[in-house]
């Protein structure tokens, strides 16, 4: 049986629009999730680098829980289980009244999952700095918070740009898991095009090109950031 190629389907309506909306949804979910991951990951990673055993117990528990549990399972738990565990009024609002609840759930799940990975990178970056940096900050009269904010974190981020780039790329790829809870991101839209047209090769080729283009843009941008922020750069 010969396959009937039809590349024109990719530029016909409504399939071109579906690809566009899927790409936009992927980008929105990824960027918002990354903002959450970077904010929470920085906070958790900073506290994880301290010598306080109680704080490290909490941060280690968070990192272990969210980092080691599969993202797909976390998506299902946030979407199907958590609303059932909350008071009826809140659970009903999350399931029925919250606009685009599946998108919000995907963003929260992806953000918290990635935050645990970012936290490890941030903590490792801080620990990798010479101990004299923190001691010098204290000798200069900085408080602990000021030492982290003005001395340790800026240098740590310059060290961890490469692994953060990897996490940044991964979050785009992981956004495809949102389709399992009903989010029509790029992969879901591609499957929908295939089911309507039976042109699976064309649809998934287009999705592959879009994902690769996004990855190339992100990599190029982050290389520029790495070049400008690397320690010893002028």
C-alpha cells in the first residue's frame, strides 16, 4: 500500500491554524512554567546550600519528591486527585469554575517539577564557589541575605548557565505531556491533524521542525548569555 503524500495540508485551514495555536500554547506553558521553576528553584536551592539541618531536611524532601516522581504522574495527581482532597468549594472551583484549569494544572505541575531540578543546579553552583567569597562578604558587613543576593547567587548563576540551558530545553519538550490532561499544545494539535487528515507523516514532520526550531533559538540565545556572563569574560 502506497502512502499518499500531501504537504499542502499543512498550509490549509484549519490545520495551519491548529499548528499555530499549538505552538503558541507550547511556548506559553513553557515560559510561564520556566518562570515558576526559576523562582522557586532559586529559593529552594539557596536554602539547600545553607548549613541548617532542618532547612536542608525540608529542601531535600521537596527535591526528592518532585524530582524523582514521574512528571506524567504529577500531572495526573494535580489534575485528578488534588481537587478531590481539598474542601468541596475549592475542589469544585478548581475542577469546574477555574478558567482553563487544565492549562493552569499543566503549568503548576511542570513548574514545580522543573523547580526541583533547578534547585539542585543552584545549590551546586553556590557550593562550587570558593568559601572565601562568603567569608569576604561577611567581613564586609553583609548580612547572610545580602551575601547571597549580592555576592553568591550572581556568581553561582554564571557557573550554571550551561545546565540551566539544558533544563530550559527540557521544559519545552516536557510540555508535550500536558496533552494527557486535555491541553491542546503542539503535540496534541499534531495528533488531531493526523486523525482528521490521515496525513501523519506530514503533521509530525511539521511538529518536529517546530520543536527543533525552538530548541535552536533557545540554544543560540543561551550561548550568547553564557558567553557574556562566563567568569573571566570582558
